C-alpha cells in the first residue's frame, strides 16, 4: 500500500486575551509532553513525536508530531488535547481568532481545526485545503464568525484533523509549531502557567500565589500607576497581566505593611513578550509606616532575560542593598523597558525563607542558558548576582574552557567544541551551579 506524507506546520499566535509561545513539540517547549488522544482512526495509533524529516525552509524545528491517518479511519479522524491540560483555558476574541498553518503534503486535501469547552460545546471545524503539493504553503483559518458564540468562551481543548477526507491509503501527517495570532499581530502570551512553588507554607509570606494563603493587599495597581491590569487564568492558575506598562505600584499600607525580617528571599515569576528589561523595586516606609516620613528607603534591581519564557526570580533580600530595613515593606513596584509599552505576566509574588526546615534544595536555578541545545554560542543569564567564573567540563571531568565574565549575562563561544553533552559550572554570589548543555 502506498503511503503519502503530509507535513503540517501550525502557526498560531494568541490564546486568552493575548498569546502563548508556539506548540513546537521540542523537549523544552510545549506539546511534546502533553497528552494527545487519537479518535475515529481505526485502531487509533497514538500521536508520535519524531525528528523533523525536512528541517529546511520554513520549518527548521528539530522535532514534530506525526499522525498516521489510516485508510480504515473516518474522514474526520484526528487528535485532541485533554480538556484543561496543556493548552489551558481561554476565550476566542477578535485578538486571537485567526489560525495560520504552514503545510507540506503530496496531495491536496482538507485540514481542519476546531475548539471545544469542558461541556463539549464546539466551535465547529474550519476546513482549508492546500493548493500546492510537495512544498510549504501557509493556510489561514479564520474563527471570527464564532467569537461571540457561547462555544467561544471557556475553551480548553484543541482538536486537529490532519486529513479530513475519505482515503484510499494510509497517510502520514506531520504537524508542528502551532501559534495563535490576530490579523494585526499582537503580543504573544505564555503557553501555560508559571512554575508552581513548593516551599513549605511556614516558610512563605505570599502576596499572590495559588498554592498559599495570601496576605491582605491594598491594591495591585495603585492610583499613581501608569499601566493597565487584567486578572486572568492560565491553565486554571490565577495570573496578572500588566499592559502599557510604565510602572505599577502594589501597596500594602497601614495594617497590611509587611515585616519580612524572617524571610531570606523575594520571588516573582514573570513572562514578557516584548520587554528587554524588567525591574523590581521594594519600598520600606520605615518605623512611622508612612510615605515620605523621613525614614523611607527603597531599592531596585533590573533584569534582562529572554522574552517568551517564564522566569522565576529568587532574589536574596540582601541584594536590595539600599533598603534600610525589611520591617515595613509597603510598596512593590514593577517597571521596565520599553517604558509605557511593555506587557508582563506576573505570578507567585512572595517572600520565602530557604534556611527553614523542609527546604532541602533550591526551588529553581537562577542561571538560565539559551539556546540549549546550541550550535555556536550559548548565552547565560544570572538573575541574582554577576557570574565571576564559567568552566566547561566534559562528562569525563576534563576542563575544556574557563572564562571570567563578571556579568549578569555572558555568551560562551562553543564553535571550537565538538558535538556532544557538556557540563557548565557557573560561580556567582555564594551559589555555584552546574548546568548540562548540548552542543549540536
């Protein structure tokens, strides 16, 4: 029996009221670890994650999803995510109702997409056929006609029909890089919630984090702020989004002023599509508990980290070096670059003590490496203190490279290193870390 090959690249840029990063099926990305269910496809072989057989032209990704549309399967055979998992929960709006796909297939046949709610309400599939064979082609699926329908609210599932037609033979269908976007191009949003903290509750003072009992907050956007605030959920997890951000003040006034002297760190998780700099400021009102009472102090830290990634900043309180005390924390201020145009998603705003009973290891690394795997260079980002030593070791312990950057960010040239797996030891502050990297 002859087997056709169909390669699809879904280009989708925008869920909820903004957008997450692509479903790219990469090990460190989205989709590869999700549960996908095959339906109406004869014996329903599972969706497979495989190496990209043609990583050239439009689609240069390393891994893709493979669906085999069986000849005995229904024309509408396909795959779907589990309700409420992976893709999260969102509403179809004018800002996210267009789906674009890049397809590569040897025959002309319809490809379909639809969305569904937990109760089973469906948008109905939209079918678009390719017009070219054996070359990449971008298809556009416009869901604007269902934006105001009941089925467009509370969507938590995507259903994909790679080959919506009667078949005379089995067809292998590959798809990849799923992105939601509107016609005018809006900022992306996270592809799921921030990492969940696991600090013991007695070691935490939480302002905003689902796993903990949160303390009282006067406001998440003080009247003097220059920003727009939206409360939303990503994958069922409460999240805050600030748009048009110049600066935003979170206030804990009067009886809500925080004494965090028993804590060692401040944490915030942030995700931004367009900010090159993210700033965190703590303000202590001093013993009188009043703004501008003569004993106020404040300290601000700045971070430049890659966009479209969740970053968990675990900042030692000692890094806020200009604070005179931690006994009357009354304001937390977020700002950054571009001023007045930034968008940032915020979660897990809390203070914690990493020296208390029950905390046996760091919640997450404070050094990130991009890209990993890499080809020529890998860039390191430290979120707490400058890196003063970087050492590259082979798996046999051989020291291959050593550099002294004295910087929060640094690019390591690996062009002379052979393909393989290596260990990077980064020294910064009092906490050396070792990262496993892959040179491809």
